[in-house]
């Protein structure tokens, strides 16, 4: 299951970066196309050379010998001597090294054929070079064979010629001796003549054997298929080069993306975050466009998918408060600029829409924001209560434009926010605020930069950690949770904020998360997210699932009739 999730993450990541992959592929492919198109065209001429060996028998050894001869002749085609002869014959202005780089020789397996290929920018010259190389090899082979047997044949011819003269002289002398009736000399000359004739016969036999040996050992080199000029270029392969370059660009871009993503420690996968921190995901909130709005999207666009996601978040708060009612809820984040204040204001609004009285406290005494979201002044607020008795609490509670939402602004920024937040006076303020609302929401500074949220977390019923997708670091999340749990805070879950709808890796999770609730709410029954379901399964909590329309009217305070 995990491997499928990982593969899905990689696939979603590549989908997200598809524009980059396509762009790099187009750039690489176009560059390769232009470069290849400006290169000179190369043409190829091919010829097939047949090595015909004369042999008495055709056994296996002879076949192997024929293949080796073909390999030998293939090597001879690129020797310095043969290339020099071809350059001189054609009057070329190039070196043997340059010509050798244009020639490719290959022996056809299990045959006596040699495939000779010549590449040149001129198709006619390529054909001439191929044919000249073949004919020059045949001529050199013939000359080598002739010179090898020529010496022996010349020697035999000289011996036979000399012996023939001696035979004629001996015959003449014998005829003279017969005329003179010189019996002794006749016998001597007759014996010499017989010896000379025997020697001549042996020489004649050797000459025949030499001619037979020459015929049996000779190799006939011929062109089985002469080269012709082909005007179709074989290089550069423009389309092929462009395709390979585009593929290479995609591979390099994909590798770079994978490397970047592997080195990126920001939160990307909701389920991986839930497993790493051991906390359930309470909600996934899409990015809120604040260029034309105040940020209170549940009020300005109550039927938008983001508003539905906040309602899902409200419902999940109710589930977490089944065993332990949540009257005070602290909203914080691991780092700055993660949207916790806007999210906290929308939570307050969506809780009020279900009929609850919500007291929103801007506990960020360093960078207060809530008064801006609700378009109120910040002349007096929480910081002033630390200098006044609790009876003055009513003077700092501000009514907002949203029915059911009251706001305690931060007030003047004090020099010692952490000490004020951790004081006993703050405990009394919270207790007083609980008497005037069903739930108290507290917006605090982030956990890791300052200690305000950690100090206050141990005095509230629950803590929600807001994480900004693709921004918040996993290490910051782990550090924040460790700090909160170290002081005994009840971290009820995580909210992933500012999810871009265009972020492909979140499309499925986010779409599936709110599509289950968006539409005909009165007919569709709610299903718990898998992360939250596991949390209740581990604790043994039994939860009855109701339609959202019923849950909207159920406040968070701990009355048995209000919790299902």
C-alpha cells in the first residue's frame, strides 16, 4: 500500500512538473534539430566484394579458412598502402587518415562476402571511392599472387630451357658418333641423353604441379554488387537527433526534479505527515485568494469548496471532542507566514454558522492580525487586561459583523509577551471568557520562533497545528509537536493550509476530501478521513456518523445531547 502511495506521489510530482519537462524537451529537441539541419549532408555508397577461393574440397576446415581469408582481405582494405594507391588513382587532396575515417568494412557472417561502405559529402565521389577500393584490392591480390609464384616458375623455365639445349647438343653429338661408328662414345652419349631427358621430364612435372598449386591457392577478388551514387543523405539524422535530444532533456529534467524534491523537506504528502507526527489530519484547506477578499471566505463565499472544507474541519473538531469536550482551542503553527490567523478567523466564523457563540482571542501579542481581518481597531485589547481587573473584560470584547463571533483583539504590543501569556492572570482571563461563549479560539504566535504558544498550550483543552503545504518544513513540524507534547499539550490534529489547486500531488487528496461533502448534503452521509479513522480506532472511540446537516447544528460544548 505504501509503495503504491510512493509511486502515486512520484507520478503526481511529474504531472506537476510536466510543463518543465515539456519545455526542456522542446528546447533540447529544437536545438538538436537546428544544429543537425546546419550540418553538411553525408552520403553513403556501398559495394559487396566476393572472395572466391579455389579449393579441392569443401570441408569444415576449408570453410573456416575461407572466413579467415575474408577477414584478412577486409583488413587489407584499410591499410596505408592501399589507401595511398586509391588517393593517387583518383587524385584526391586528403590524407590516408581522412580517407580511412570515411571507410567502413564488415565481413558478412558465414559467407565469403565483404561489405564495404564509404561516406562522403559528395555522393558521386563516395561511389567512386568504394569501387576504386574494391578494384585496387583485387589488383593488389593478383599482383601478390603473381609475384609469389613467378620466381619459382621463372627458375623452372630457365632450368628447362638450359636442359633442352643440352639435350639437343647431346643428340647432335650422338648422331656424329654414329656416323663415325664410335661405339664407346655412342654408349656414353646415349646414357647422358637418357639422363637429360629424365631430368627434363621431372622439371616438366614440377612445372605442372606448380601451376596446379597456383590455381588451387589463388583467390579471386571481384565485386558482387558495384557501388552506385545514392543522393539520399544518411547523416545527419535530423529527426532522430531531435528525438534523442528531447528524450535526453526529459531524462535530465526529471532527474533534476527528483533531486530537488528529494532534497526538499517541506510538507507535501498529508498521509506521510500524519504518520511521521502520529497525529490525524483534521482538514485540507485550499489557497484563499485575498487580493479581492478580506480572507473570511466562509462568509463571503459560503458555498465554495474551501468553505465546505472548513465545515468538514468543524465536523472533525466535534469528533475529537467526543470524550473530552473542547471549550478552549489554541491555533498555532510551526513557523511564521503559514496562514494560521486567517484559518483561525474562518474557523470561528464556521463554528458560529452552526449556532455556537465563539470568542476569538488574538493571543499573538507580537504580530496581531485578527483586528485587520474583521476590520476593527486595535486601540484596546488583551494586553490591557493584564493591567486591569477582570471586571473590565467586557470593555475589550468586540462584537464583529459575523453573528455569534466576538473578538478580543491583541491591543498594544507589550515588551514581555511570553511572560504575560504564561501568567496566572491569563488563566483567569480564559476562565472568564469561557463563561461568555461556547468555545474560545486563541490565535497565538508560531511555536518554534517564540515560546508563547507552548506556554499557553498547557492551559487549553486542545491545540491545532496549522501546516502550510510546500512551505512548512517537516523538521519544523516535528520540533513543534515535540515542544507541545513536552509540556503536556493536547494536540488534537493537523490542518494543512494553503493547498494550491494546481498542485497535482494534492489534487486527488483535496478533491476527494471535500467532494465527499459538497453537493446534496442532506442525502450524502459523512465518512471519516482515513487519518482520523485510524486515530479513533487506536483509542477505541466509537463514533456515529451523521449527515452534515445534522452536525452543523451541534455545538462543541460538552452536552450529551449535542454530541453524537
